[in-house]
């Protein structure tokens, strides 16, 4: 009975984590519209620096509140919390570096390639994550590999609308996908060992400060431009950064990183839907088929391997 109870609890945790990551994908998908509009007023480093710093400041009140609630803890509990805090800060700095790198490569890559190609190449992290996971001794089931193939086919139909070729922008966005893949794996390493909100807050300030340094080095930021882009910056900072990346860290705790990356790849589907609803862009039959394949891959990835074995014995 205890074994069944534990399995049920684990299954519920996985389901909740999957829902959190799906919500994350929705937030990120809509953020494509905000980021696109924001770049009409400010540069890539200015946009990234502003939104990441806003995302970090959004989480500060939560951290201060939880710190006050720990005044009655024992000495042993405080020592454990200090250890978790130290781990969270280290993990946040590592995540922030990869987040800044990947986000910057994505912004500059889009300038040299089409949005369709950039969307597909960025989504290649759903393939890169399990491949990198093999070097970290992560086990990947057959259903996951099949899901990766189906999702990749779906992303191709969803994003590629012209002849595929490798150019300067394509290479930059591919490096962005590699960066996001390492970001996912770093989160997978640190999230069970520390408070997810601490990791998230530190990563935003790390990515934001690095972006600000690059902003003053390579761009000419102005308050006029930043104020003109206040709405995209607020959405990208509060929702995409503060809420989205925090949900990612919390949601990844109870999921295999490959499954997590598959769910988060839904951001491309939601981005297409956001473009249709907000910008009035229509979806072709090819794009709808791509959406269907990606959703099918997500569902397949959530089916326990044991289900396949049972089906084989029937």
C-alpha cells in the first residue's frame, strides 16, 4: 500500500509540474509578441537588461517575506537554510550566465534570419537536451525519443515556411538553442537542492547586470526609448521573466529534463496562437498540423513506460 501511495503522490507531483511548465510555455509564447514590439524602441541588450532586472525585483518581496517567517527556526534548521541559500545563489549565477548568453544570441540571430527559422532552430533544445543528458548518465525511454522525433517534425511544419539554409543568423540561433539546453540542465541540477525562487531571483539579477554592462558597451540606451517600450518590458519582465522562469524552475523539480523541454517547446505553438489572436495572423493547414504533432508528442512523453510494457503483454 505504501508503495502505491508513493507512486500516486509522485504521479500527482509530475502532473502538477507538467501543468506549471505548460503555463510557462503559454506565458513565453505570448512574450514573443511583447519582445518583438519592444525591439522597435530599444536594443537587444537594453531590452534584456530591463526585463531581467524587473523580473528580479518582482521576486524580492517574496524572499524578504519568507525570511521573516523563519525567525522561529532552530539552529539546525537555520544552518540547513543557509546551505540551501548558498546553493541557490551559486545555481542562480550559473543559470543567469546561460540565460543571458542564450537570450542575447537569440535576439541577434533573429536579426539575420527569418522568424520561422529562428523559432524552429531555437526549439531544437528538445533534441539537444536528451543528447546532452546522455553524457550526464540520464536514462531516456523509448517513448521520449519517439516524442522528440514527432515534436521535431511538428516544429518543422509549424515554423519553416521557406527553403531551409544555414546562414549567419541560423548559426547564432542554433548556439542559442545549445545555450538554453545547458540552462535547462543546470536548473535540473540545482532546483532539487535549493529554493526555486532564490535561484530564479539571482539568475535574473545576474543576467540583467551582465546585459546592462553590454548595453552601455555596445548600445546607446535612452530613457525615452525605455519609457516608450514600458509595456513590452513590463510583460517580459514580470510575466515572462519573474513568473515564467520561476515556474520553470519549480516545475522541473519533479520531471525528467527531456520531458520538461518537450513541454516548454509548446511556447512556439502558443506564440503562433498569440500572433493569430493579438496580431490577426492566420494559421495555415500546415501550421495547424504542426501544432497537432507537438501536442501529440507532449501527450506521448507523459505516458509512463510501464504502460507500453502492459500493452505489449495484452
